[in-house]
C-alpha cells in the first residue's frame, strides 16, 4: 500500500510467496528470502503457474477524460509508440469527490483516483516476469568484539552436532526410495578438523564403516572442506563411505568414488532437513526424512560440426546397503536447466526443459508410440493460461536433449541443474574438453 509500480519490495520471510505474488500482480519488483528449500519451491511453483491481468500503462496509452452528469468517463487509446515503462504507473479509475464546498459554490468536483482499480486490457493475459533463484553463501567475519562469544557459540555448535548424531542413529540416511536407507547402529564423535564422526551401518555384506563431515549450521559446505575430508578419510583407509552432511553445497561439489590403499570409498552429498537447525522444530517421530542423499545427473555430451547437445539420462544415487550406484528414472525429473557458458559462480539459465508424466505415459512417449505426456502437459498449460499453445514451440520445452550449443572454447563449461519431483536440486558441471562424461 505504501509503494508505487516499479518500486522494490523486500520480504525476508518468504513462506508460500504471497508477498512476491502480490508484488508481481501489482507491478512491483520484489526480493523474497527463506531458509527453507520447501518454501522456496512452493513460492517458485506458485509464481511460475500464476496468471495476472494486464493493466494499461500510462506510457503506452493516451487517455481522454470527460466529465459528464457528475461522472468521469475515460477513453483509452493505445499509443503508436509503446514504451512499457511500469514506473510511469497504471491508468486508474477515477470518481468525482463531491464536497459541501463544491455543492455550495456550484463548482465542479475534484477527481479521486482509485489506486486499487487499474484498467485491465481484457485482450491480454500476463504471466510472471523473469526472476532468478539464488543461494547466498554465509560469510561470518570475526572481529575482536566477537571473540568473547566464542565459548557460547562452541556450546551451541556442540548441541547442534549432538542433535545430528541422535537423528542419524534413529532415522538413518535415506535415498528417496522406500525401504532403502542406511541404518546406523553406532555413531561416535571424532576430534578431526574435517571428519566429525564415524558410524557403523548395516549393509547386505554385514557391518561397514562410514565417516561424516558436518557442514556449517548457517552456511554452505565448501569444496575446500570436502577435499580435506576426503584426504582425512583416505589417510584412515578403513571406511567404505564418506557422508557430507549439509543444508546447502557449493555448486562444484559432486558425488565421487575415491580410491584408498585397499579398495575404494564412496563420497555422497546428503542434505539435512532444515528443522535440524533448531531442536524445537523437529517432529517427535525421529524416523522422519532428516537426511536425504542427493543424486548426480547422468549427462552425455554429443558433439557435431562445432556444436554440441546435452542429453540427460537420469539421476545416479548411491545405495549404501547394496553398495552400488543406482540410476533413478528419467520420469522422476520435474525439469532441468542448462547454462551453456558457466563461469564457475553464477548459473545463468539459457535453456529450460520440462519433463514428467507418470511412468506409463513416459514410456509410451519415449518409445515414440504417442506423445501423450507432452500433450497432456500442454493441455493443462492451455487451460491455466486460457490460450492456445503452439505445438512446435511447446515441444521445444519438453524433453531430455538440449538445443544445439555453440562451442566457443575448449575450456568452455556446461552446467546442468536438475530438479527432481521431490524438489531436490543437483548440478553437474562439465568442461567441453573433458573426455569422460
């Protein structure tokens, strides 16, 4: 109520995204923030599937106002020179403001602008404008004044780690597939700088050992910390699994297979539930999904005539019980995005593709027998937008192979970000000159 079109609105507690939704509807720019992935995904879905009325802009129309019989009549004519400047405001309804003074002096009443009633162009339908979703790394500079609080912070961190250990023993680590999760019969604290605990879990071959690296309570797991944890795990040489626990991860951290003196060990990213930050938020049922493994996109690059295409084949997820990497079905990918010239820090969406449909529909579409899955998705989109969607254009947004990408340099990086139907995000970065994909 205190802003004008084009102003910037900040909501530091996003929730379901109502502030962003209303700001988008009324032509305000917006920034909304939340610590919960679930809240952000709900808000993102809400905005991407919403439709809004298209309001006439003062910059794009010519308005003729006529006072007749105590009423105000506006005639709106579209200008030949369209600017699309929302900062100049909307064309609003106006009503006469009749006062005792105007009646007594027989003066024409002043007009009152109704800012909650802009004129809408019924011929047009508006969807959400472009926006980005970004993860900001937590920076914690230490000043001399902060040193006195170190002891209290250490106590708080110790309590956080104990909470993590307790839930590891009760809930285990899940991989998104029912009845496939690692159950830990013992979790003990370690004093290492990058290995914070060791645990014994049950596998098909008997008891096995895992080491844990716990990321910061408020912040992002760094690539450097993961590399140091791998070094320590390799030096110990007695574990089959290194679990990297975190609420968020730097984009270039991937699940890998590492060698040791005798055999190999798996390195797996595991996302911790946001409620673990605060004990009071946790459910009484300690078997809830507090720890979920993050799969790695299975990607292949196809090159031809100085151009390449990206094919996504699914998500690879490690099963610690059977000690094998399993491929998750393509049908479980909600959508995926490509940055064809990734700079190592900022992911810029250059191509986006939607997927999905249930398994039967997906298999029929994949075999080429019929295009039921994209047809149904297109039908739903047409119903939501109340428009007819070009079939060829929609097909360009549905699939598992990217559009051709120009090869600019051998050092060029291709980044692919995948969002599963569970809302989990994972990213894979590949150099063009990388032989193994």
